[in-house]
């Protein structure tokens, strides 16, 4: 049979590839972003409770009302912004499905979407599969901030959406209140939709607050806010996330959502809703991850790698310019095979595979894992 691929240039994701290589070589895995510790026992008790008490059939299409109400509460408490749980919040199978669904719902053939590079890997394939065109704007090389002049130049009649991600994977940087103002100026009075990937919303450090699109009255009207519980409650394997958007936008989103997944895992939604009634389960996350970041930086301070500033996420970028001329991919593979430490080369997040000699390290790991990893790093 002859297959005409819709994504002829796409292979297996780097996260799958590096995690497999780490397993094969018994390497410490700081590549793919996931914790090596378990979620809370209370959350597991709640999950088994709902499985054991009969919540094993379809949930309502938009998600259980308990979890939608909880999401509305979290957004209201975190950003002072109100979304109607009935018509403006939908529970998804993680952020990946939410992003794909948002793109499927709004991007027509020939529409342009502004994407910032380096970019998380699921954005562009979703755009292209729907006949859209990714228009790249490079984040500034020194600090990964947005070049708004460049963005303005790239807006055309065909621009349908701008995809933003803060806190940003892979750089660990965050957008500022000034960025929000710039974005407001660009989209107000236009038909441009903002697709805002905020999966690391509760992980911002050093006293900063997260600049969600929900905080801006102007942006909120034209934005789809996307997040994932996987990051917030250490359950990347549960694949549950959420979307918040004004009613008219949400109507269109749900038209696709109902035929893509229809509904999401029922008992786990109820468990998450219960668990997040305790606000400290998300408000304390920044402290937890800031301590991990600081420990990782302290443990690797004497190494020849140079850390970049991380103000959010659970990723730390390190420059190896002082160390090697190898390409980042060659080095990441060699470190996994020879030194037993897996990382992610940054070039994979660029369409042109731009190599700035940077590796991404995930610090969502037990302190003892970070200690073992740091020992290797300091000996390179
Ligand atoms: N966006 C970003 C920036 C991510 O890092 C991830 C996953 N780590 C996702 C989306 C996907 O989240 P999920 O696992 O909930 O699909
Ligand atoms: N988002 C995670 C990362 O950046 C990985 C998720 C995945 O494997 N798709 O490492």
C-alpha cells in the first residue's frame, strides 16, 4: 500500500528517543520532563475511592462539573479572573490534546500562526496537519525574550493566531507584564486568537508572578488558556488538562473536542477536583521547584557548564561552549551513552535545528537523583 504522509518530515519525538536511550544505557534521565517521585498518597486515595465507588462510565463531555468548578476557582484565585464553569471551561486529555483541538478548531488551510522559536514540539505538526502555516519569530538569543518588532513585521492578513508559552519550555523563561501589553496592542481590534500554553503556570520563581492571559481583560476575550494537571500535581501519566476561553470560542473548541476524545477519564477528574480543594497543593509548588532549581545550580556550580537564568518550569538550560565543539545532539547522545546522563539538545526545538551549544536538564527529580547527576556533570 502506498501511504501519502501528512507529516513526511516528522519522526519520533526527541523526548521518547532520549528516554529510550537513557533506559538502554542505564543513564540518569534528566531529558524528558517528568518527575521521578510519585504524586501525593492523598491523590491516589481519592482516585481509588472514585474507581471503587462506581465512577467508571463516561463523564460529561466538557468534564465533570466538580473539576470545572475547581478550575474556575483556581483561575479566579490565581489571576482574579472569572470563567463560567458551564460554558467557558473544558477538561482535556492533557495539554497536548487541548493544543491540537484548539488548532483544529480555528486554523483553516492557508492560515498563518505565529510561533516563537525555540518551540515545544507539538505546536507545528498540529498547525501543518490542518493546512496552516507556522510563521516563526525567534526569541532573542541572550535571554529568550520576545522580539515584538519582529512579531509586528510578521503579522499579515492571514495571521489567525499567536501561540505563546510561558513559563517557557525549553528555555525556562517567563513573559513579563510588558510583553502582555505588547500583545494587547497587537491583537486588540483584530481577529487574531491567542493560544496560550500555560502548563507551568504554578512554577514561577524568585517572587515573580505568572502573567496569565486570564489577567488581561483585553487578551482574555481573544485567548484560549491551556494548562495541564500533569505538571501541577506530579501526574504526567494521567494526561488530564484544561482549557478556559470565552463562551463563543469554547463553543467552537467543544465541537472538535467531542469528536476527538469525547470525554476524559472520569474518576481521575473527580480525584483531582478533591485534591485541589487544598490550595497549598498548587500554591506551594513554586517553592518546591525553586528549591530543586537552587539545589541543582548549587551542586553543579563547580562544573564547566554555564547555567542560564531559569525563572519558571522545571528545566534548566546549560551552555557547554567552554567544553566542546560538538553539536548539541552529538553531545547529548554521547553523554547518555558514555557518561550515563541523558539531557535534551536545544536544537530540536528549532525548525532550522539552530545549535547554540545548549542542553536542557529537567530538575523535577529526587534530590538524590540530582546529586548523582551533578557528580557526573562536575566530572565532564
Ligand atoms: N506544553 C508544554 C510547554 C509542555 O512542556 C508539555 C509537556 N511537558 C505539554 C504542553 C503537554 O502537556 P500534557 O502532558 O498535559 O499533554
Ligand atoms: N513536555 C515534556 C518535555 O518537554 C515531555 C512530554 C512528552 O514526552 N511529550 O520534556
